[in-house]
C-alpha cells in the first residue's frame, strides 16, 4: 500500500464519506462535518451536544465533548469541564486546546450506560489467509467513572459484548444487537475494500444509544 493510500486510509473523514455513500449504512453514521467555527455553531444549534475529534488519531486522544444549553456553552476534555457565557468565548478557548490539527465534529450520541457509565463496543474484523473476513472479537468498553470516552488506555473497563448489552439493556437484546453489528461490519467492510483496496484488519467502534439505536462512530484501519 502506497503512502498516499495509507494516509487516506488514516483519515476519519475519508472513511466517513465512503460509508455515507451506502444507503444501508448511512442512517447509522452520526451527522459529521469538518471543524470550522460556522459548522460548530450550526451543529450545536441542531444537536445540543457534539464530539470534536482529530481527523487522525486513536485511543481517545484529543476527543472533546462540546455542549450548548440555554445559551451557555461548555466543553469537556478528559474529566475537566470548562463553561462559558458565549459561543465566541467557548470557541476561542477550544481553539487553543485543539491546536493546529484538523478536527471533525460529530453529533453527540447519548450512550446507554451501566451504573451511569457510558458503554460502547469494538468489533475486530480480520482478513484470514484464505481471503475471507472473520470477526475475531466483539467487546464492550465501559467508561471510567467521570469520563465520557471509553478507551481502555483512559481507564475504561473491558467486558464481553454480550455482557455489555445485557447489563445496559436486557438479555433479549443481545442476539439482535450483535446480529446488526455483524451486518453493519460486513456491509461497511465491502464499501471500504472497494474504496481502499489492500486493507486487512479493521476495528469498528459502535455505540448503542439510550433508545437502542446502533451507531458507527469510527472505523480504525489499524485497530489497537
């Protein structure tokens, strides 16, 4: 795989655009825009909560939650929340925090929780020697108390996907939710392989919101 292709694969924006082109996958992708002041303002107006994250990067590094509530604004980075009386003041502070890296803005999803802690899921999908893809793991990642990111390197707790679904919803939800995650994984991989030939290992980050809808947050081309 050439450098250009590798760089393109690393871009969350390029992968998001590819997945949005498929009508069966697009409804499971949270609305996403490139980071600009105007886009941040309009997305906060529309959604109330957004997540701002680097176009390149993994492990929850640099992920910032931004909220708008009754005309006041706040952002949370790891466990620290900063509050502001105006959008401009919040934007100025946030711009200093994120630095020069390119970011994107994604609608914030209110995840199902266990004991008040958000949970999301990682599905590992690996191309086998015979050319067929196989799911090698479906795990739940429970956020460390007080954090909104679930990454294990940020103190999150690992549990089986089945246990996570059972404890955040119900036993009867386990089979249908895992089935849909598998279907979305397979469909998405077909799209990404067509767009970026040569991929052999993918890590899908799924979330299930409080209403039970499954969302694809990210596809990692080199899963950690």
